[in-house]
């Protein structure tokens, strides 16, 4: 299958999860953890429910002859035949929001032709609370709800989005950047932060904590295809980061190269 | 008209704004400020567009014989006949999000039988990005999408939502509270922060800056009717705060009395 065909599969998966969600799981039934997923976070019923939908679609595609390896937050690594193709899955990015009802959680899907982030060729993120969909094919631009999106060329840090999985540890290293912003936002879903940066709704996104590749691989390609820059928090490339279930590095995404340089400077002076 | 009849009017207004929004104004046309509203913030086309819908519905009701005074972010105070009834309107709470496309902006409507916050009797907030609606009638509980909502009895600050209109000034006074949280969120709409607290999606909401009554009067009643507590940031009652266009005080909302006491303590030790 080519990139466009895979993108169609990802869109179909996203639509199904979004459509089934209201009946699939009410808030009360989302609360009880089922244990821990392969990536170490607590698994909630909604994570497992969404992953089951995704795996079921991918199993069908494998039966038709496609080979690939899936790396997903809950089941970990699962091989569907011999292939260098990797599908990175975050069934629910923003599980805490999904289980409490806070409006900001998503499904994130990325297809790679190899095992480093520079190999990402198809990216798809759906905001499960609004239905907004974002996607990119490497070399073909980034799209929100079918309309091409581009980041701003402005070098001002207007709205800065951040994530902090442990506020006490994670806010302090990024506080100089937050203090320099016109506004700050913290939505609770890295995939969405990146997607909305690509759509020019925020100009900077930073994580205080180390992120996992399945959280940000799709969003990263969408940002890059929209004209933005994604590096680690010190400004180093992520191209050679190996994908997998482990936490990698804190990441920094900005709308353009000039803005990136000035934000890295602010963060280094900390 | 009684409270329930007013609530029906508010629901009708909210539905109309939510339904018309996609065609009403695309992102590009939301960007250019029209000047400043009566409350001092920049007015964007979307603020004026939503206010026009609201005023038009209220004018119709006045023509049928109802008297009231409207206090709204953009037009300021407008009298529709002699009455002590006040309608507090924030046409778009979260204008920055609405114009950039970040998912978190709302319409907030409150009806008061007098000119202090303790006079609020009807409250309505709609999340214009998800369609979630929240409402309360004083003494009759709080509702999200028609289902009664209650805050948690737990005294733990799990998810802490905050707003900071100038991060450099507003984050530092609330940093000890953010650092004590399990997770933080910053959505960019005070009315929504309060509404989602009432629905138990967050347990604490704090503003670093002084808020305006039209931003929080509706959300405040919804939180109170769901079992939560809303005071100023030092723990003092807001009951006698006069409604109007001015900034009042930084506010603090929590899920219950025990949690409120412990959060006030954390903020005072700052």
C-alpha cells in the first residue's frame, strides 16, 4: 500500500473511534484502571477500547497481504509479517482528559518506512472531542479538515502550549519560556498540541518531560509539513531518534526557524 | 419570565451560535480586531458576531414585554426597560482561541435578580468547540448535556486548571499550587474551566489575574450548584461583588470545602 492508501486507512480508523465514542464508553466506565500498558502508563478502558478498534482494522489489512510492525501504547510491539514498515499508535493521547471528560484527547497514528523518526511518511491525528482531523504525507504538506495549513512566519512567541506530566519537576525548566509568552495553554495531549501548532493556533509547544515517540511522531511530521520545526528542548534534531515504547527526550516545536532559535536561547538561559 | 423560561432562551441562543459558527466566520476573517469593547479587550469579528445574535434574541424578548439590563463584553451596559433583572453576557469567552482555532471557547450567559453575584439565578455556558452545554438554576442543581453533575468529594488537588492573561505576572503567584498538582491544564476560557470543574473534569481552578464578572458569574453558579466552592484567591466570598464590566479579583474554585481550605493554604504560603 502507498502513503495515500495508508492515510485513508488512518482516516477510517479515526472516524470510527470518533463515531463510536459517545456510546462506546460513558465517563463513569472510563475511570477504573485495567493495569499498566506496555509503555508503563496506567491503561484505562478507553485506551484499550480504542486500541482494539485500531488493531482490528490493521489485522484485516494484514490478512489482505500487508506486512508491518505495530508499536502501540497498550499492547507494545506486535509483528504482522516481515517488513521494515512500522505503525506507531497512540490509541488515546490525553487519557486523563478522556477519563475525566476534559475536552482534549486524540488518536495519533504514524507510518514509518524504518525505525527512526526521519522515516515517518504518513501522519494522522484526530481530536476526539471536536472531530478536527489533521494529517500529512511527507513532501505533500499538512492538512486540517481537508484544508492545507501552514505555520506563521512571525518570530514572536504569542501562544505557548506546554505539557507537564509532573508539574513540580516539569514546569520549572520551561518557566522562562512560559513567562515570555503572550498567552500559555496546556491541553493535556501532545499530539493535539503539535497538530494545533501546525494549524497556527499556537506558535510554540514545549514539554517539560521526556515524551514517547508514539505521542509525537505523527504530530511532528504534521508540524514539519506545515513549515514548523521540531527538535529536542535544546534544539538538537530528532531525526535519528529510534521509535519505540521508551521515553525519549523533552521536545520543542515552533512555527519557524527564527522563532525556534530565539526560544532555544530563552530555554538555555534557564 | 421565570428561571426555566430564561434558561430555555439561553439554550436557544447557545444552539444558534454553535450551529451558525462554521459558516458564520472562517478562521482568516476572525483575525482582524475591530477596536476595543466596552470592557477594554480588543473586539474581534467573532465577538461582535456572537453578541449580535444574543442581542437580537434579547430585543425580541423585550418587545414581548420583558424588562432587563444587559451587561455584555462588547456593547457594555444596555437597558431594555426598567427592571432590577441583569443579564451578564460574554459572547465569546476565549476570543484568542476562537480567532486562532485553538479548541476552547464558549458563550457564557447569566441572569441575576439584582446587581451582586449572590443574585445569580440562571447560568448557561456552551463549549462552542465541542457543543457541550452546562447550566444551572439556583437551588436546582447543575447539568451537563442534560445530565446532573456533581463535583468530587475528594480533598486531593488532582487536575488544576488555571488562567494567566499575562503569564509573567500571573503564573508566579499561583506556581506553588501548580507545583502541587498531579496535572495542570490551561484552556483559555474561564467560563469553560468553571463548567468542567462542575462536571468533575478538574478539581481546582485558579486565575492569576483579576477576572470580570461576565467571565465567571455563570460558571460560578454552575460550580456552586454542582457542590463546589468559588471565592476570591484568598478564600473570601464573592457574594457581594457588584457585577459590571470592570475587572474584580482573581478567583479560586474547587470541588469541595476541604479541598478549598487546603488550596487556600498553599496559595497563602506563597
